[in-house]
C-alpha cells in the first residue's frame, strides 16, 4: 500500500518544464581601430635666433620647426636674413642668441655630430676648383668618413643622376656656373645626410638641369630625407615645396604648409601682401617717349 501511495504521489507531481537556454545575441562586428599616427619627427628646429652686425639686426629672433620628410622653402626679399639664418643653422656663422637643433643635436654644443646629419650648399660657395670633379667628390666623401670603394660607387651614381659623367675628369675651374652648382650639390649629398640645407640651389642652373635637380630632390624627400631651400623664385618654391616660411626684416611673418600660407592666392601674391612691396608703379612718363 505504501508503495502504491508513493507511486501515485510521484505520478501526480507535475513534471518540471525544461528551460530552453536563452539565445545569445550575435556579436556585433567591430571595425578595428586604425593605429594612431605617430607624431612627425622634427629634424630641424631653431629657437630665438638673433644675429647683429653692428647696429643692424640681420635676424631678429627666428623660430623654425621642420619635420622629417618635408620639402621646406624659405622666401624673402634681398637682405631679409635668409642666408644669415641658414649660415647659423649650418654652423657657418655663430648666432648672438638662440640655438639650433638638428636631429636632436645642438649645432653649437656638438657641431661634429650635428654636421654629420647635414649636407650643405651655401650661397656663393667657393669650390676647390683646381681639383677635377672626381677628385672633389672623392675629397668630400672621404672627409665624411666613407670608404674609397663607397665614394667611387656614389660618385658614379651622382654623376649619372646629375648628368656630368663626361666632366668628371675636367678641372672644376673649367665648369660653367650651372655645372659648378651641380657638382657642389652632389658633394653635399654624397654622404646621404638626413637634412639638406640649400641656399639658392637653382641660381645659374638652366631649366632642364633645374627639372633634373628637382626630381632628384623629390626622390630624396620621398625616401625620408628633408630639404630646406631658399630661393627668390616664388613660382619654383610654390611648385616644389610642401611647407614655406616668409622672412622679412629678419623675422618670420608667416609659416606652415604651402596651402595654409597661400590661402586662395599665389605664393607671390601672398608674399607681396606680407612684405608690403609695391604693386603699382606711377610716374616716369618720360619712359614712354623714346630718345630717337
């Protein structure tokens, strides 16, 4: 009887409902976050550069920052302080105040290390013109610590790129002004520096050679090098540079990307606006009547 009662009571109990496990919502596809771009490295910076010649202030506190991989142009009228500034940057002229840092090295505290990272083409550079072109490049390369084999290989590459293979065995004194400029630029590049400082590199260079030099410099920048160039040619700077600084009376009036400095004007128009130059000429009516 007890077993029957137990079985009846068991049978009368309701069977617990089986719980169906809740379905998990499908995981949302997440777009991987793009890595944050690394801040651009500054390869050249100047802080408060000042240079006086007697009572004349040639450079009045220039602050400049040039990022790695930039093609940086410096423009200004004659006597603006462009060459003086670049001379202080490259260690050719000691500033009265301020400092210059090249790839993290103070140019005046450790000039040897700083200059190792630079290739320089000064304005009105005097070359060792009693050497042949090949001897000048060999001299430049060995002074930079390159082996003889490396210098010869790079000399051949540079001569081919700049188009003066046939002039390598001629004395530099017999070179034209444009050819002298190209051999000087080759000497500045032979040690593969991180930074090229070029003061009026296209002066006296014919248009075909200028286009060739521009292409070489662009390839250098695309590979991670940095070029700082001064020039009076606004059109040239606008075409080849991605950054620009306008220097007037020893001070930077505007600097930044080419687009931000230009705005909706050409670089020449913006330069005249900043420099306050004449845009119209009045008088001299006599010039319209000829002497004959």
